[in-house]
C-alpha cells in the first residue's frame, strides 16, 4: 500500500460533485439536502453538481459506481462530497475502477457508510476526509454549526496543521427532516464536559485509519480493503465512532475483540473515540440513559484495549462522528495526539 498523499484542494468558484454512494435519501427527504446545496454555494462559494443517482432511492450499486467514476474523471470537478451515508456501500467496492480514481485524485468528504470509499481511497494513496456530508452537516437545521463550518472550511480550502478542540455543547437528538419547521430554530444541545484521556503519557503521530465501527466490522467480515498483514498499520492513529443504530456495549467490545484477535488493535499506539450517539427515533433515550449508554461504551472500549492493546493511548468523546458539531478527520492524513499537553492536531 502506497503512502497516502493529499489531493489538490478546490477554491471558491469551483465545481464540486455531490453523490450518494450509499443511500439516495435526498430523494425521499429533500429539505436538508437542498439546504446543504444552498450553503455549499452561498457560504462556501462552490458550485455543487448532482449526479444521476444522488436522489434515487434504491439505486443499483452499478449506478452509484458510475456516479463515482464520472465525478472523479471530470477535470472540472475539484472535490467530491457524499450526500449522506447508508448501509450497502460495500456492494459498490468491487465495481470501482481503481486506476481511474488513482489517476484523478480529489478530496472526498463523507462519514458513516462512506468509511468504505474513504478506506479504498487511502489504499490507493489518496487522503480523504471523514466529515462534511451534505444532508447532515451542511443541511443542519437553522444554521451550519460554526465549529463544523470552521473545520470543513479548513479541510476544503487549506493545507497544514489544524488543532481540534473540545466542544462546550453537543447534540445527538434529531428532528423530523420532512417538517419544514425543523429548520427554523436552533437545535437543542447539552453540555459536552470535555474529552476523557486514557494513558496520556506520550505523544503519538501517525496516519489516520478507522471510521465507523459497524462498517469496519462488515469490511472485516467481507475481507475487503483491510490489509491481512496488520504490520501495514503499525504506528497509525485509530479513530472510531458508532452510529444512530446504537450498537450495544457488548457488541462494541466484540468487534474490537475480533480486531484484537486478528492482531490489528495493538498496531495503533493511539485511539480517538468519537462521542457516542446515544439517541435515535427508535430509542429516544433521556439524559440518564444516554449517559449510561456512553459510559458502558467507553468501558467496553477500555476492556478491549486492556486485553489486546494495553499500551494504547485513548481519547474519548472527540466530536468526529454522528453527533453535532462534527470535526473533520483526514483519512490517511497525519494526526498528532499529544498526551501530556492533551492536544490533538490534524493535518489537512
């Protein structure tokens, strides 16, 4: 696997592709999608270009692969952005023309199920960006969160170090995207209470690898994109987050245990664990239940680290996943975790 390189960045006025490599949810719930497109244009100065499957529910894997190919092959497109995640991007991977993508490197932004494409890009030597989906971040109700906006803007347009900082307040509850009133008021939030550091006695610098934990488990089961020789990840910085499906703490432990049995977990001297999303429409937890869920997840992670990677430094509640605001992680890019100073710096 070649060392990842940062692709050229867009500038205001450039055209950027908006695609749906997983779910065509913009076709079912257009309000946050269209708001996200508007903000891309008005607040970031970019010209979003939608592709045929972007708003098509139940599009085929081949249709989505065609959109990916078209977006990367078009020389007038300077970045590629996912509308949202989903649950079957895995089926697209075998259809992708890797040489076409490798020959046309571009910044790709996406989270959740887009872990698939981010990992493929890293394997091709292209740094991607874990963050900034159109519907969830750009289409956030009322206004784009200023911390998300600052991180996305830096990742989109600048190169160099960017320090991640703990947030004061966060949100993991959602509103009905089909209701126009959802977008008229600032969403409720609650105190964030800072990061939680574990074994913060040293400084680690390495390339970011990881993403959504559930998607990683599927890739491991399908034997896709993950090197069998785990030495390929030695010294990298692992980052993980969980989704609105709210996996049980025991399931989180089991996935990490499997990574440990494979010899993978111990390769990472540092772990950034995203703040746990602890609320969903199917499981609308109250404050105490959310705190209990997050605590149990953290304990599950620590239990796996104790068994398989006892020297790994970990930072919990970093806002890099399914909660709001969201900080962008350069997938395959450099991450510096300074334990004594309790600082995290990424290189965009």
